[in-house]
C-alpha cells in the first residue's frame, strides 16, 4: 500500500467512526430513555453502562488512536526521521479496522441487549450469546487478541522505520 492510499484509508476510517460514535451516542440516550425511564436512577446507570462504554470506545478506537497513528506516521515522513513500510503498516491497520469494528459491534450488542432487557442485570448479562459463556468469552477474547496484535504490529512498524533512512 502506498502512502497516499494509507492516509486516505485512515482518514476515511476516522470520519466514518466519528459519525458512528455520534450516532451511537444518540442511540445510547434514546434507547436509555425509552427502556429505562421507569427505573430508579441507579438502575438506569447500571443498565445503560455498556451503551455508554460503546459510545466512548467508538471515539477511542475509531478516532483517537487512528489519529495518533496518522500524526506519528506523518511526522516521521515529513521530518525525514525514517522510512515507513507502508505495505506492512497498511496490513496492520486493516487488521486494526476489523478488530476495532468488532469491539464496537460487540459492545453495541451487549449494551442494547442489557438496556432493553426486562430481566435482572445478572440474568440479562448471562443471557448474552444464548447463555453460552464459552462462546461469549471466546468471541471477546479473539477480538481483543486481534486488536492487541494489530496495535503491536503498528508500533513495531513505526519503531523499525525510525532506524531506517
């Protein structure tokens, strides 16, 4: 992947995720109002917790981290501090996109499921993924593992570039 394509990919991803984060914020408020208005304040906060996390995580993995990556890569290139391997960085960022979107979707599923549930908080949480704990933990673990691998890969590509001129 060439420099211009990678920059375009990252900027496009940031813009899409910025809009997604704002939409998720609206969903969080509206779903919480619709399903939790009859509950006590403490229950409203507990039941809507995962939707609020989804809103914040979408900004973090969709806007802040990619912006930081873009700025670091741009500074390295513009200040001639090293040579970026755009092919490797592009592959790492594609893995990052897949895993970051996976995290957002999982949080959205969890948040909406728990917020709209009539069951107790424990029952709502335990009923996720059809009540299959192994499936739930496997999916969460896999997505987090992929996100971790992609971030480490990105950092390694950036650090290696600093040693090359």
